[in-house]
């Protein structure tokens, strides 16, 4: 029995909700614990404190039937979705604002509760017009707004002309003066002033800047010299679309780069005598050294098109704590196959999840969802479910400096949640991942045929569940056993909660 959005929304008292009969993803483990949340504050509560300390009874108890609760997913590279492209400026900017809102409301049904709207390389006026709509949007903490922007990701235009990918070469800039060129391109109000740290755990959205991350090639112009200026504004500097050598990439990391944009794609390939950008993942701070520079985080597109599954596995093994799955999704997510107009007069071709230039020669992003990327990762690497989920929750949150607010189920964090199951893809019980409005007539829909009565295949009796925390590998069906390693398991999304309110339930969509 589940509680509906309506009953939660009209809860008369403190709005305390207890999620029970569930497993929580905590670090690398699944914990058989209840989760207490507040629909009023939108935060995760300390269950011990709330129940035993405050003697509080929940206003609603939601039985999740043995399913798994994950923090909401975070996508740090999304160019658009549902036919809307962040990089295309309409005549009427009101339409732009509506389009951003539409993306947020569609995206949340895919489990992505926060994201970085990403602009590909554009002319200066595009940044000046659009960035005001793409900044952090969660200040009002309204669940009905859907997925929340954590700030814009400006991918380009200070990138290598030799590694431009689908970006138009005509708009690329070289930054001969360094940071002043970035100010001129993006706009002073979008870059802000140096110093005061704008994000903190207590109030992450205090006076937020519209830009959260900039992808630029460190070897272009004086970009390398601009890195400290960028990071002093609490903007992430990410290496990408770059010909950087190992030495240039290392210097960028020492100057403050903490991220690599879609590792391996649009960059100099690994060479055994010069490992290039990938080589910086091999950096480990010397124990005796005062230089505490860490290897950077890195984005990986696990769509089966951009990278070979083994490459994904190698990247993960090189630096598991830096590994972040991204979709690099194009506006074609959720649209039928065909030829579409893109930015700067180009046309792009969508065939299944593959999105390429019109001549099929250049990959132009993906049309995959983040949960589908996670399913690929789960099957390709043999990682456990918690390890898989970490790549789309806690790791991106930490990269953004929001590790106590997002991507975690610890008390005090935002109650952005995904309720999920893992099913055997071969048993016919799996379906679409919730893009757009689910097709209620389709035999693909999954709500009516769970893999077992426990809801997620765990098979752990209720009497043994509460208060126990156990290694996932000990739970049948979820451990990275040889038997399951390369067979098809699928992560299935059943519910999404935003700021403590349920905003999507697959079961409701079937009615
Ligand atoms: Zn790119």
C-alpha cells in the first residue's frame, strides 16, 4: 500500500513521512532501515532523533514492499530533452523559460532530480540571453517544478578546433588574454566576483551564480592561466574537447581542474608514451608531499556508442571514486527516430539511442537516460548496485561540492529520492525507463509483474530486515557474482520523490 501525492500534500501536521520495508543505498552497502523525511522542509530526518528523541509519530507511513531507496540521480551533462535545446534561443524568451521548465518536469520522471543544463559552444549573445534561465533553480524548494538545475555547464567555446566534436568550429574562441576573454564571452554577471565562497552546506543556493561548470581545453590560448580565476568563483573547471598532453593536463589539475568532460571522447587518445588527459587519473598524491592535488573526477557516457564497455571498465578501475556517469543527452531524448535541425544550422540523425551528424560520421551526443547508463554500467563492470548508483548520486554531488546536500540519504540532505528495483531483463518484466508519459497500453510496462513478491529480488524476510546492514554481495540477485556479471539485469524506476514529496509513481500511471 502506498501513500499518494495527494494524501502527503494535505498532511495536516508536521509532514513527517516514514518510508518502511525498504533497503537504503548508503555508501557501498544496502541498509535495511526506515527512512524518515519531511515534506515540509524537504529534508531527510534523523530517524532515531525524530522517533525516539522527539517521540514523533509519522503523519504517513509508506510501505515500499522491499524495494530499494536511492538518492535522486544527478546528471552533470545534459544538452536538452523532450525536443528542447538549451542552446537554441527563440525569438520570445518566454518560450525559452517554458522550455526549461518542461525539461525539468519531464526529466524528473527519469529519476534525475537535479542536473546541470549544458550549453554547447555558442556565440556570446547566446550566453548573455540564456544563462539567467539556467542558474540554480531549487531555492524555492517546490517539488512541482520537477528536476532542479544546480547551475549551468558551459561546454565551450574555449575548446580545441581539432576536438570540436559536434560543436560548430565557427564559434570557437581562443582566449588570448585569458580570463578577460571568458568575462567578455559569458558576461560579467554570469561569472561574478572572486572570493566569497557562494556554496556551502547550510545554504547552497545563497546568491548562486548561473554558471556551475566550464569545460575548456587547457592548451587553448591562455585558458590554463585562467583556471584559478574560474575556480575562485566556486565554478568547476573541467578539462575537455582538448588536445592536451599529459603534461598540460597535469598542469591544469595542479592549477585547479577537478573534472574531465566525457573522458576519452573528443580528446587526444591514450598513447603509451604520452597517456594524455587519461594519464592524470594515475596521479596519486605522494604521502610525504605537501601537494594534495587529487586525481580529478571524470564523466563517462555509457551508452554503448561513445565507448567500448571494456573502456568504461578500465576508466572505473583507474579511479572509482572519480567516476561519474553522464548522458550527454541531446534534445532528442524522448523523440522518435529521424533527422532533426540542431544548433548552428547543422542537422543531426537519431537512430535508437545513437545520435550522430547527418552523415553518421560524428557522434553528436546520446538520447539515453541516466538510469539506462547505470544499467549498462551494472552489467558491463560487474559492480554492485550501490557502487553503480554512487556514480550518478554521491560522486557527482561531491564533484559539485554538494556532497552533504545531494546524492546521499544521510539526515540533513534534501529528500530527493528514487525508489527502484533490479529485475532480470530476460524475464519479460522490464519496460521503458519512464521517459515522458509512460505508454499505459504497452506490454512493456513493468509495474504489474515484479520479479518476486519481495519487490526487488532480495528475498530477505521482513523479520530479518529492520536494523540490519549487510554487504550487497550477500543478498541474492544483487551481488557482483560471476553468474550475474554479464547477464542482463535492469534497474527499474518505480517512484521519484522531490523535496520530500512524491512526484512520480509508475503505479499511478497505470490507472
Ligand atoms: Zn562534448
